[in-house]
């Protein structure tokens, strides 16, 4: 994402300084750093309704200053400006990455782009309000009661997250992503075609999983209505391929634009978010956008030492590149955010799972860590044992809400107590426990780096800020690692091979290109009770 003349990150003076600091830091347990009385004030920042506390990270003042120096030497603030003003940052596809423009009030620097966005956004929100309010009905005049959102990856993860966190509409929303007939059957079971709206999201309108499921949904619909003209009232699509949307049968009024300068994993702010808009209403959707814009302004204007997306990126680099952290856990102490880790997993790993720099040279340092995690406190009874007493090095984000907006205060008190205690154990371990031979099985080492993010209330604006925070963290990591965070060429080879194997599964005479795969294909052919036909959809 940086220019071709920039040095590799490990060749910078700041990186070399941090390498020396890391050698010292690894000799000291973090509990010895956190005794200063003002540590929380030093290492926590509030942006809007979010408080980000990184006081339990394995840093001190000299390390923090060294990390800030790395961001400065990487020209992060210049690169942020370049991204937000529409310069080409996706160098392999020769595109800007202007998802921030989707949530920013009219920008004088991007007049044509923002005018186009406003027109499309207004049209989408009017459509969403008509569905939500019952003005836009099904083909028999009945109100829409169910939505099936069909997409995969960036075309569904963000929308599912927002809808599960915020939906108060009374409309049941289902998500269909996987190319698995069982998932398709489950998504369609119990639906009434007269009251169901299908939302198809595919940037190219050629995505295998999405189009396979969309055709299955259309077949299901036509089998029950026997009326092709009814498709116009029950199918909506978001794409940059108008011809294919029309070919599918989507009415022009139900076609919405997705620009090529919006990456799928950053697209929920666009008309891709029509499902969100139906779930929460146009006013709340605009608040969602404003939450993202609050974080955009902070990212663009705050100095590096106070810029929380930049700081989170620097902490990732410190933990993974210098302290040997092998994975990063995202732990959500709010059930409304139970799918947040899946969203962040795609956002970080698809963006920064790269092995070459933007100039094509090979990366000599690790890039994205493995992102995983889950809903808490279930995780405490599943994988926290490994976190506390396993042999792997990791870092973690804890996310919780201050005001739970429910009538079970004691539940929330316990939830927060568990959240804070887990981060405390990961910091201190069994610091004060006698480590005699009879107690060795109880010893917890601690010394793991964690950040805690507190959200005042999980409303539309706060969720917008939270999502934008992670988006900007990811972009900043790409800037420092000198990689392109806005492409995903690694997924293409598997897609191509899948088409070849699909053909082999339907042909008794074909042979796969390698022996192990041929063995699997032959097993399916020999043992399936429902043989594949070449003409199967």
C-alpha cells in the first residue's frame, strides 16, 4: 500500500530499535510494568462512545515511543490521507479504496463520488423504508415478513453482524452464504413466498456460492408461485453488473449499485447494507454511517500517539513481529456481538494475509496473525484453558458494553466481572501463589497482551465506530508492512480448481491431476447414493 521507493519495514531504523527493545522486554514479566498508578490514564483513549484500554499491553514508555516512531517512519499519516482522497492504493487492481466516502458527508475533494453516493444511498434507503413500513409489498399484496440475504464473505458477514446486533424491525432476517444444500434447505424452510424478500449481493454477480443459492431460491419461489412476473416484487440485488442482474430477472427499481472501488469486506456501508437499513430503518442507518465517520475523522486528524486505530495496528506489530504472538483472539462479552469475530477474521486475514509487498518483493516478516475467538462467557468453558495454561503465545481483544439495555442487571454485573477477571488473569497469572511441586498444575503464567474496548451502548452509531476502528487498524497494518490490504488473489486458485473437480465428480472417466485428490473423487463416485450429473446446477 506504500510507494515502491519505501524500504522494507525491517530495514527501518525504528524496526531495528524495536528489535533491541523486544530483547529486553521479553526478560520482564508484564506485571512488573503495570504498577504505575496512572497507567490506565496513560494507555487508554476515548473516541465517541468507545473507550479503548491498552494498559495491559506489554509496553512501557520507551516501547510506545518506538512504535510511534515506526508509524512516523512509515509515513502513516500521509498514507491515510492518500487513501481517503482517492489515490490508487489497491495497486494490483489499480483502484482506490474509498469505502470511507460512503459514510462521510459531502467531501469537497471528491464531489463526483459523493454526489453519486448520495443519490444511490437515498434511493436505497427509500426502498428499505418502503419494505420496512409495509408500503412495498409482495406480489399478492401481503406485507414482507421475512428476508433471506444471499451473499458470501464481505457480501454477508458485516450485514449479519449489524442485523444480529441491532435488528428491532419485527422482520425475520435469515442469511444464506454457504454452498451447502443443507444450509439452503434450512434457510428456506417454513417461509411463505408471498411474504419473503430475497436480497442477492454479489459485486460481480458471478460469485459461485451466491449465484448457486440465488438460483435455488428463485427455483423454490417459482415452484410455489408459478409466476415469473412475481420475481420483480420479491428479489433485490446489489452488484456492479447491471446486465447480469437484469438477466436474472431483477427489476430495475430493485437493482442497486456497488462501485468497483469498494472492497467486499468494506461494503456494508453501501447499498450492500440494504438489509441493515430494512432491519433498523433509514434514520438509524444514517447514525450507523455517522459512527463510522466519527472514527474516520479521528483516524485522519489525530496525532499518531493519540490515534487509536494506528495504536492498535502498532500493538499488533509489536506482539506478532517482536514478541512472537502466533494468534489474536477477539472475545465479545455481549451476545449481540457473537458474530463480530467472524467479521474481524475476514477483515484482517483476507486483507493482510499476504506474503509479498506491494512492490512484489517477498515479505521477510510475518504479516496478519490468525484471528479467532468467540462469544463469552462460553469461551471460558471451551478454549480459555489453553489461553491460561497452554504453550502458545497470543494476544486478545476484550469487547464489552457499559449499558446492556436489558432488565437483568445482575447478569451484566457477572458478565463484566468475568470479562475483567479474564484480562486480569492473562496479565498477572498466579503471581502470588506459592509455586511448590504440589501446586504446579495450578500455575498460570500470565504475561499475555490484551486490549479492552468498552462500548457505552451498543447502538447503531457505536457499532459503526467499532467496525470502522477495525477497518482502519487493518489498513494501517498494511501501510506499515508495505502490503496491499485491498486485494485477495489467494482465493482465486482454489476457485479454479473447484470448477475442475466439480467436472470430475460428474464424469466417471475423468481423472484429477493428483493422486490424493483422485482418491477422494473416486470414493465419492463409488459410495454416493445420489450420483452427480454433468448438467446439475
